[in-house]
């Protein structure tokens, strides 16, 4: 699988290459001469940029190069942070006790560093209470002011009104 990424040694079929690498005089060589130079050093000739004219090849240990690249990719992947989005659902007529209960969960999610997606779901004809739903979400945003900032104000999309809150650093 990895072999197809770069052409190495005898797989390089162009007549001339630009040669780079350690202990090498940088310049344009015939592919046969470049292979001979790589062979004398006990290394591989690896095509780095095939689109160049002539293609650029480097004299190096290919297995070591792949290992270093794999290590770099793994380090980058571990540094990438995954954004977790937690959802909290309200009804337009949510009473105070339920609201407080869900607010506690929202606080916990924001403290853990997750983004919060709060939404009011309107069933059937309850869409006539869309102002109440908006008031509910804005109240939640105000109550969570110390823990997070509103990323997207309440917005009605079909039968649900959604608001995003991102945790403060």
C-alpha cells in the first residue's frame, strides 16, 4: 500500500532526474547515474516530486523515511482536538424544575469542554409558542454566561429552534 506513494530505485523510469540529498552534489543526472550514486551509499533513490521537470529525486533510506513520516503523522493526529457536541432538548413549555435539571447538565458539559447544542422542539401546533422557545434559549444563554459564550443565537429551522454555546477557555 505504502509502496505506491513514491517511486523508488528501478521504478523511476524517466531519463533524467534532479538529484538532491545528503552527501550528494545537487544537479541533473541521468537516472542510471543517480541510481549508481544511491547504490554506492547503500541508500535508495526516491522520487519526491514527480511533477517537476525533471522530476526531483532524493538519496535516502526509504524505510527510515516512511517510519519518520508515520511518526510525524501520528504526532499530528494526537495533537488534533476532537470537538464534542452535547445536545440538550427542551419543549416550548418546559417548567422550571426541568429547566434547572437540564441547565445543570449543560453546566457539566461546558465544564468538560464540550460544545452545547440547545434546542427547543416544537411538536404539532406548539410552533405557535416560538417566542416562548426563544425566551427559554436566551434565558439558558444568560444563565450559562460565566461558563460559555453563545456561538449562534437561537434560530428556527423547521420544527426546532437551535442555539450553540461554546465553552470559555
